[in-house]
């Protein structure tokens, strides 16, 4: 009995304390201005986010107006350029939020194809465009079901609105 007690004590004391990985994100929480767009995205998705994805305004450089940062250990965050947001239409705002959630929530890459009329075939097109009441259903269907007729002949590309960090 005494030997079993000593062995148990040594086993328990030899194990280190488990520490969860530190949160590497530079932003936290969701700016309330994004909530209606996130809720609309979730309505089309039909299910909640599977992880916490904070979303805040920032000053992004160059032509980048949204940035999804994905850490290999599972953390995610979305940053939106405030200067772009102030002048964007409602359709552009919803398209941008959905596009960045496409990266951060669905792990989608860019889709660089257009219809014969020059319209993007996917909300994952790498440039912001107006998602409006006339085209929203098709774009949201394609977002959650890649390979639907709207997105035939997809060519995926990765441009500068996704940052993958390996840890």
C-alpha cells in the first residue's frame, strides 16, 4: 500500500502543470457596428460560429480593406479598414463581412472567376463588390456550398487579405 502511494505521488508530482496557449490575437470583442452584418451572415449560414472571432476597425495598408488572421492553433480575428467602411455601400459592407468570415469561419480561399458578363462568381472574389437584393441568394448559396453552378470552373488564389500564422 505504501509503495503504491509513493508511486502515485511521484507520478502526479512529475507531471507539469498544463497551460493553455496564450491568446495571440491583437484585437478582442466585436465592434457593435458589425453586429447586423454578422447576424445576416449567420442567418444565411443557418448555424452559429464554431469559434470566437473578434472583429474591429483598424487602419489597413494599401488596397486591403479586410484582413482575416488565422493562427494554426485555432485562433482567428478579422480587421476591417475604417476609412473604406465609412464610404462603402450597404451591399459592399455585407459582402466584405461575409468574405472575411468566408476566410475565418469557413477556411475558404479566394475564387478568381467571373461570369461572361464580368460579375464575380463567388463572394470569395478577391475584390469588394456590391452584394444586393438581386444577387445575394446566389452568392450566399455558393459561399456555404462551394461548387454550386454559380462557381463552376473555380480557380482559387490567395491574395493579401488572409494572414496565416503557424505556431
